């Protein structure tokens, strides 16, 4: 490994929204990390990243293949390519000699996931997966409480992700991750963070059996309200009354503009008139009840672990309030929390001669997030900071593990998808 008298050098592969979030760390902490190269087929994306980080012209590549064919130009890569390219891009980059921050999920299939893990081991590369929730102060605090033995051994846990109506409509109905034939299963695409947290809190205990139920219930053509059209700003008579109005979400409320209006980048100042015109043709301007989506909009999972502990995860889509919740029951106490509130409640049976049944300690983690990289509950900036520590050989936090330790959450997701589709309990093979 190169000397670390200076910052860790990084090449960006896939210059989209996640790369922009992670590479902000180099701007804020230039003594710790420096972006020296970029690879992306989109010239606008390359230019934006290059201008922000002063990347030399000969360090701007059109593809990950071009980068991988050269001798290493950096110590590590931030691999933020689209999900379907993770396996194809990771293998040659690892072989070329790069350590890697790999955006989640690791890959589309169990075979591809194991292939990347094998390649990292074969080439002696360090790979950290972009499971940002591990680094959010909310979940890091829960992990520390468990490690400290505050609730004893885990007996069961429940996690829940409430996906907001605007997030669901944008990412999983109108475009991006809305079809099974183009992307990972919905549970892996949306909830691999949550399933990773489940596996992480179980501290290496293997998952053994999985069952799951879910369906596409709401966003179907037969549920389209009277007066709706095919496109919000073209032929819909109820657009101004609809919660899913593309005009309201993406123009008036400015939601998800990085995704929706990405094709307008590089055209100078983007006006609302330009945005509305784009919505006339863009997938994001389609009626949510008349899209080509086929992924589920709700799903529940039940997992049994090798030590007899159980876990459930519920994904509810199109909620008014987005959040993640968790409830962990131990042999000596329990932990319950709501990430949006930033509050964790630690409870124990009350052994005092009083009428109270339990003691409760309320722990607030909101002040731990602050304004420094508050994406994903403060996890974004902490993930990239920890990745830099890993590359520098410094002691990482409790949130960082090897890529092998990210396998459990993925195996649960793959098994849950099969269990849901085939209506059976799926056994996860022992290794």
C-alpha cells in the first residue's frame, strides 16, 4: 500500500448522485482524500466531477474498462455504477489493483455477490459496501448498546421501512428500479440497508430459514381514479388534486430533481418551463397507475437464525411519513426506536418495589447528526470517512466490516424473493 503522508487517492466509477455525495468528503477534507480520476460514459457527468475536483484531462475515462486496462491511477475506486453493472465492473477493477467502496447492493444475484467476494479475496483487495445505515448515529448507538450487553442476547427483532409516496412513485413506479427484469428484487433494491442491519446486529449468526409475502397492490391500472390520464402535464384532468402529480413533486416541491431532471444537466440554467416540458416526455411524467412497473409495493419477511433467534422486516410503500423503525428484544431488556424521530428507548424490567413494570432510558441521537453529511441519518459522510480509515490502515469504527460480513443481508433478500414468488419457506444453505 502506498504511503499515507498525504490523502488517499480515489477514482470515481459512475459519476451519478451517490458519487457526488461521497466525493464531497474530498472537498471538505482534502487532507484525507483526493479524487484524481473519473470514469463515466456520460460526458456531462465526467465534466461536472472533473471540474469540482480539478481532475486532469488524461484522468477522465469513458468507461470502467478503460480505467481497469491501465496501471492503477489511484489507491481505491468509488464504484457507484448502476446495480446491474456492479459485478461486471468490480471484477476487472479489483484485478487491476484497486481497493473499493462498492455501492449497495453488492450485485443482482447470489452467484454474482459471491463472485465479487471471491475476487476481493483472490486479489487481496479491501472492499467496503455502501451500507450507510450502519454508520448513522441512530443505528451505531443501537449496535453499541447490544455490544455492551445492555439487553443480553438477542431473542427477536422487528425492523420496518416506511417508503414515502413520493419516493415510491419516483424510484419504484415511474422509473429506475420499477421492473424486475432490469433490476434487483424490490427488497434488495430498497431494503438491503435494513436487512444488512439485521445481519449486522446478529453479529455473524447465520440466517437459516426465510418466508415472505408481498404483492403489487396499489399501483395498478385498475386502480386509476376517474379523470386521470396517461401523463400528469399532458392529459390528466385531476392532476392538481393528485398527490402523485409530477408537476407538484418535481417542480413545485423540488423532490428528486437529481434523478428526474438529470438529462437537463449541462444546459445552463434550468427553468421551470424546461422542467415541465421535460415531464411531457420523461418516464417521470407518467401517471403512477399507468406505468410499466411490476415490483411489489409492500412486502413482509420472517427470518430464523441458526441460534433460534428470529427477525421480521416490513416494507410499507406510499406512506405519508417516511421513516425506519426497529424493536430488538433481548434476554434482559429491549431497544425500540424511530430513525426519523432520532430517539432510542432502552427498557428493562423494573425490579424495584414500585408499581412500575419497566424502567426506560430515552436516548436522543439527533444532535449526533447535525449538518455535516446528514444524508441517510448522518451515515453518508461517516461511511466515506471510515472507508478512508480502512484504506489508510487506521482503526475503523464498529460499523465497518469486510464485504463477507455484508453477505447475510443479501442472502436474506434473495431467499425472501424466492419465498414470496414460490409460496414456500426457503432454506439458506450452510457454507
